[in-house]
C-alpha cells in the first residue's frame, strides 16, 4: 500500500518569511498527490492537488507544490507566510480510483510575529 | 449545500458501550470513508465505500463496523468501545475516478470521542 512521510513534525517561521514543508511518498503506480490544511478544531481543507502534467501546481491561499518523481517528493511552498497560515498541514497520496488515500502524520506550522 | 455532516461533534462513552457515528453528504459522491486522527499519527483509514452496498477495510478496521445502504449515508459503528478508540473521527467523501471530476476529498468537521 502507499505511504507518506512528512519528516518535520513542527516548523516555526517568522511572518513574511518563506516556507517549505516536506513530503515524501511511496507508491507503486502513478501517484495522485494532495496537500490539506487543518485549522484547530476543524476538518481538513484541500490546498492543492497533482495528477499529471506540469510538476509545479498552484493552490489556494498562495501555496504551491512541486512534484519530483526522481525524489518521490511533493513539497509545499509559500513565498511569504501570514499569521493566518498557522495550522497543521497534511500530505496525502491516492490512486486514480480515489479509494484508500493515505495521509502523512502532519506538520504543525507556527508563525512568529 | 451542506457538504459532509457529522454527528455528534462530541461524545463520551464508557468502556463496553456501543454507539454509531453518523455521516451524511449531499453531493452525490460515490466514495465515502472514515478516518481516525491521533496525535503524531496523522489520519488513518478505518473503512471506506465506493458506492451503496459496497464497503471495504482500511488500515485500522478492528473494532469498527460500517454499512452503506444509501449513497448519502455512511455510519460508523463501535460495537464495544475501548479506551484505545479515543480519537477524533473524520468522515470524507468524493467522486470516484477523481482525476476526471475535480479530485480531493471533502471532509466533515469531525467527532471527538472519548472512551473512559
């Protein structure tokens, strides 16, 4: 089965600084990759997704992610972080048929003023 | 458009009690699933369904039952609650073959369950 590793449990950045959250996946077929964000006490919201084509994908709230097949990675980036970006971020990998999506353990982002 | 609705939002059970967590969606999604979220472990798939009458096990199915009698509803049953089932439970739905239809899951707001 597929799996996802998010190496960083907790990251702290200053407001206005750039951000990169790491994600590595393991999947035998063509991966369908996702990033979700979870604010405290809330469900998960889809930030962006990659299915095929351009390896740099744009999402909501100014986020982007780059798919690198050779590194089995799908890292999330944002050029300038806002205090409202403080949340937990989850990377996920799924299949074409959309069943059995697997999530990483999450990275908690703290934003310093 | 309500999306995915989960009830209750909070629940405290005694060990050995049973209960059903409810999940309903109004988007005509074929696929529905249940995850549990525990600190440091992310979301783990419990059960999923690709359509009415069809269910399958995920990573951590033990202690949980599901059924899918309609497209809209996908209840999760705990037959005999154990403290290890203390967690936050999320229901999610989507179209199948999501590449063709937008992709990604829609999540409910969660049920926080404590078993004492």
